[in-house]
C-alpha cells in the first residue's frame, strides 16, 4: 500500500511542480530567465520566507533540502554561500533543478531520493530544510527522523508543514457533519482531497509539531500565510486580515514554520 501511494505521490508532484507555469510564462523551460522568473514569483508569493532562509544559512556549511520541486530555495541558499544538495521523490524534478544550477552557474547537487530513507551518511550536513513536502509523505515522523540523523551536532533545521488553520477547521466541520448524516469515509483521504487535491496531505497543530520534533532542541514554531491568497479574488481579504492581526494568523494561518537545532 505504501509503495503504491508513494508512486501516486511521485506522479502527482512530477506533473504539478510549483512555479513551473510561472517560469514558463517568462521564458523557455531550462533557460536562465525561466529560473529567474519562477524564483521571482515564488518570493513574491512567499515574501516572509527569505528571513527564515537567512537564519538557516547563518553559519554556512553544507545544507540538504528534502522535496525541492523546481529548486528555487536551493538556488537561493547557494547564492548565500552554502554548499547545497537536494533530495526529491521525483526524478524529473531532480533533472530540472540540476539544470537550474548549471544555467545560473551555481554550485549544487539535485538527486531523486526518498525523504524517508535518505542516501546520505549520518551527521554529514550542517543544515536541513524542507518546505511543504514532508506532510505529503506517508511516514512524516520517519522523514523528520532522517533530517535529524543526517545533521551534525548543533545542526540547524527549518521545516514547513501545513498548519491546522481555518481551512482545516472548515474541512473538519464538513467531515463531521457528513458523518453525522451517515456518510462514512476515511478522514485522511477526505482532508487530502478537500484541502489541496493531492494523494496525501496532512495538517498539524502546534502540539503535534512539538511531538514530531521532540528529538530536537530550541524548537520554535511560527505561523505564516500562503502568499498566493493575495491574488485570489475571493480570499485576498482573508490574507490581509491575518497580516494585520497577528493573533488571528497564529490561530488560522496556513503554514507552520518549524525552526530547530539538533
């Protein structure tokens, strides 16, 4: 079952690569301008992200990203002076990200690998990073354990996982109402389908996250909003409301940013 599910996850994220369309709108795929266009749109949407990456890169060294997609954050971190490597379940993502290093003349290595079984030696990286990937893998706890394993002592870690914000609360309410009226279905599959139409998506509370990162120390959890809402004609108001009122963002925001030290 797990192998079949991972096959579906790999196929889905090979076909639905975040910011691929934005890059292709600006230039031919694989060109220098393609990557610059895609990366520019990413940081326009996720404008809160660069300060997190700057903290992660502080101290330099070797960094591993798990689930890099198009590889924009790897390129950003390479420009900061880090030696970067990435592991992604999709071989096509690995190829296009590796082409990005070549096109932009940046040092880096992108390969296809399973985040639950990383092909790297124990204590071989100074920093580990994953944005929006580990909530899509069947054994998220094991994948986080792999990040802990490959980090050196005092290694730095930054992971974004979906937060049980407003969308999750509304989906859960609908699920409970359907159950009340006799509609029986698998909760995890229902949430995945309703939240972002992926083969598997999991959302976490702050308490859940503290449990997942219990092997780490200095765990800090911050809540951020998906920047794409700014351009959504129905939900742009929600994005700005949460930005103006931080307590609402902490409760209802989309993304949980977990910073930690091994």
